[in-house]
């Protein structure tokens, strides 16, 4: 059973994100981006963290958080449907994860759609990975994580690393990854009303912004369809209330078929990427501790 705070958080999500107050199309996207900047009740729950060391990777904003002297480095790719999200929205959660695990984290503002559609985000993710390699981070001490679209982006990045003959990171953690942009999972229908965050009716618009005129079955776009052979140990967390529930379960099933060391952790009664509410929801804090535990088991 969910904690009282988790129930409050889910109700707030539904009231804020599923109320129908945001218009559709570009106008709604601009309002949502403005809301991220202004903050509000959800931002208070997600919390703020002190900015880390900001710099540029090419033209891309990047920031180090956590223990700057740590031996291990995490590359974190934020979620937001490829159209939202930033270093600012995810700094608090990533900082908490780094503190739990004892490593430093690199967060990047990869390019967002619709201004920069596929494959811009994947190119930026690989540029961030290459930056780490060029600055002395070895694959043996490198970890990878991402939530929602950032989880799908992490899987696309690993496909590109394999394609380009680059070593994989030591381990990867995926928080409610968005892996199926064909919207073919049973949970996309069966849990549409249960999900307090994601409106499945608006998902096709985000998909069209991210990958217009592209085959949604492309494994780089829908990595649930990818060949996962050779991928590093994988830890996937998902909540039972998510329309994207099958995106995680099918991914882990396919990973195991490809002989990947894959673990699935299901959080009862939790919404999409509940970990981001770690300052308020006890289950969110516990989930981040479990991710840190996974990295400490699988990492150096």
C-alpha cells in the first residue's frame, strides 16, 4: 500500500497534469516549459539542489553534481518526453542519487524536440559520453542512467556505442523508461485512466514532435524492439500505475532473452518516475537507495 505522502503526490499529479488545463499543441508545450521555469507545488515536492559545476560540451549545457573527487562517474539523461526537462528539473534527484552511491554525476541539456527532432538527442548523448572518455573516465568506472525518455535515450546511446565500436558503461539504471513509441503495449490501454501523470491521448503529439516522418519501429526510437546483446547489467524500476508499465516489463524480458543481466523492480501504487519526488515521498527516496545499491553491486 502506498504511503499517505505518495497518495497526496499522485493526487497532485492528476490535478496538475491530467486536469485538461493545458491546451494542446505548441501553445501547451510552451506553457508546460514555462511551468518548469516558474516552479509551483510540484517543484516544491521535487525540491531544489544547489547548482553544481556548470560548463559546456560543445554548445550543450552540462553540469557536474555529487562528489567531484569520486572515482566513479554517472552520465544521467533526463526525461520529459524528448520535449521537456532539463538539468534544473532533475538536479535534485540526481544529486541525491549520487550522494547515496558515492559518485559524481554529469547531467546534460541535450537538444529537445520539436526544435531539434530525432536524432539530435542521441547525437548529444553520445557527445556527452565521448566527453567523459576524452577526459579520463574509463568505461569501467562509468555508469549510465535515465528516466522516461531519458531511459529510452540511454538505450539508444548504448546501441550507438555498439555500432561505433565503443565500450559500454559498467552498468545502467532505467527509471520508468519510455521504450515503445509505437504505443503497442497492453498497459497503454489498460492503465490509461490509472496513470495520474501521463495522458495517453497526448502521447502521439510528443512522438510526432520527436520523430516526424520516421519509422516508430526503428530500435533507436523504440528500443524495446532493439537487439540488446552485449549490453551491461541493467536495473529497471517501474510503478504499477503507469501507462508505460509494459515498456519496462517487455524491455527486461527481451534483455534476459539476449543474456543481459537484467533486474526489474516493480513499485506498487507508484506513478511514473516517482523517484523525482524523493524529498516528499518515502518510496521515492527508497527507490533511489535501491538504484545506488545496484550500482554499488555492479560497479567497481
